């Protein structure tokens, strides 16, 4: 009965959101600041549970900035939605809307001609990152997982595909390897809780379960893993940052390799904590991961 209630509640939220999005997309870009303030008020009501969970899960090292981080985190979620809706209008209005740093790391990875794994996270506007990578000429295919409501999955994928981002709704290694071996670019977001499917590594001083997927695909295909993050400047422009490709030593264990990419996540989230979704249950059932 509880599951049925959750299902219909999510479906109701989807149709409410769809109606809201249809109205917003027709508006000019100049209304974005006012829309942001309005949606922040709305989200602060509908996201009470998420905000309370984020407050609980925020590491102790951020205690003194806790309220500011949570406030900015909510603002980032609202801006992420608005930037997806207004993407073309924002790019047209601001010629320097997106800048890129670390291009030399991307070039080094592409020069290997073994495909490329773009490792990113649910950080700042990860959707916009995909759009921009396609514009840069990367044949990007993102590995996505289904949402709780099928209509929501279709909605999210529709925005990705109309902007050139192909979606692989599959977790099979075979499909992903085929993409890499054909020279494609595979986008992975493996910052969420892997539970029994992952390995236990350190994350902000606690045990957390992370997926082995980036390591497995990289080792089997020879494709380099390039940690890539997008951040929003104080002026509202976006900055894409490519980091140095990860390197695997022959004598490393799977756990040690996963720890390497988890450290990349931790470093990014520590630098700009307001951009990550702290409401994810990151540590729950971590003990189920391989030790």
C-alpha cells in the first residue's frame, strides 16, 4: 500500500512538473532571476526531507558553513533546472557563457585513440556539461539509470537527446565496451551509493560503497578516465574543468583504484561543497560493498 502511494505521488509530481516546465520554457531569459527566487521558495517546501537529510549527512568539517552550503545547494538545484530549460537562450545571450580549462588533459586522452571515459558527478549542472561536450565534438553517450517513474526518465532523456547527447539505458559492460572500442566517449556518474554492487572505500572520513565500473571499463578497453567537472562562477557563467587522466598501476587492487577516483570526487566536493547533492544517502548500507 505504501509503495502504491509513493508511485502515485511521484506520478502526480511528474505531471505537475511537466505543466510547470511547459510554461517556463516559453518565457524570455530575462525572467530567470525572478524565476530562481520563486522556485527556491517552492523547492524549500517540497524538499524539506531532502534538506534535512543533507544537513544530517554533511561532513563535520563543513559545520561552520553548514547553513550557507545548504542554502546554496538548494539554489544550485533550482539553477540547474532553469539552465536546462533556458540552455539555448542562455548560450545565445552570453557568448562567453561557457569556458573550458584543462584542454590539454582532454587532448592527451583523445590522442590515445582508445575511446574516452568522462567521469563526472551529480555536481553543479552535470546535464549542461553533457550538452557542451557534444558541442566540442565528443561523440558522447551517457550511461543513465531509470527514474522511479518512467515518464520522468523519458522527460530527462528527451532534453539530452535533442541536444545531441545519446543515452545508454543499460548497465551491461559489453555495450559500454563496444562504445569505447569504436572510439566513442562514455559519460559516467558514479558518485551515488553502490551498496552491494560496489567496494568500500574512504569518503569524507567514512566508509562508502563506490562502483567499480569506471575501472573495469578502463582496464578492459584501455580507455583513459578523465575526471571532468563543471562549475558556476559568481557571475553565472559556467566553467568546465578537465583533470589529468587517472593512472592505474599494475600491482593495484580494485579497491585502491576505486579509491583514486573517489578522491577526485572528494577533492571537487570539498572545494565547492554547495554544488554537490548532499541529500543522497551516501553511506547507507556501505557495509554491503566488497571490503
